[in-house]
C-alpha cells in the first residue's frame, strides 16, 4: 500500500510503523529541532535533555540500534500551553525516509496554561540505510 504525503514535492512510499513513542508539552529541550538518532550515545543525551525537568527521572528506554532508530521532533520553548508538535506520518521511499511533522498553536483568545512549555514527540521505527527528510504542511505549495 502506498500513501501520499504533503510537502514541497509530492512523495509516495510505504508507511513505516511506529514501534514506541513518547510525547508531551514539558521537556528540558528548549530549542526547535528535528533529529534522526542512530546510536545509544546520542539517544542517552537526548533522553536526558528531554527529561531534565522530571523528578524522578524516567529510566532510559532500551533501543536496539542495530535494527531500530529514533526520530525526535521538538517545537522549542513557548511562553504558554496550547502548543503541540506531532509526527503525523513516516514514509519510506526509494531514496529517503520522509517524516511529516505538524505543529499546532493555540487559537486566539483560547484558554491556556500560563507556563513555559517545550512540546516534543519521539518515536522508534525500524532502521533503514536512508537519509531522513522532515516535512511540514507549512512547506507545501498550493496549486
């Protein structure tokens, strides 16, 4: 089965299944980033940054980096609640892994938490020897 993906250039490919995931609004990762993580050392560093504000700190999830990889997206620090970031689709094409990322902001006048937030979404997928390309609907061109 093939799927179409929004982006600067239409992509089709095979949808990749998410094996594990973590997401939320409060992380210790203050900058916007989109990352593909291929080894345990990078994974440990990211996990520690994500959970820097949590007590007790959650244990580092085990990832088999011979067969799996981690995709992580961070929205960066925001001055209130109501923001979110989500990996909405992951496709494998002949040349790359395409990760669709959607960011949401609170609507004007909506009620929201008045606290610093730093939304994130982290997933584990099967490892492929392909480059990872992140796309957002904002990057798409209307015809």
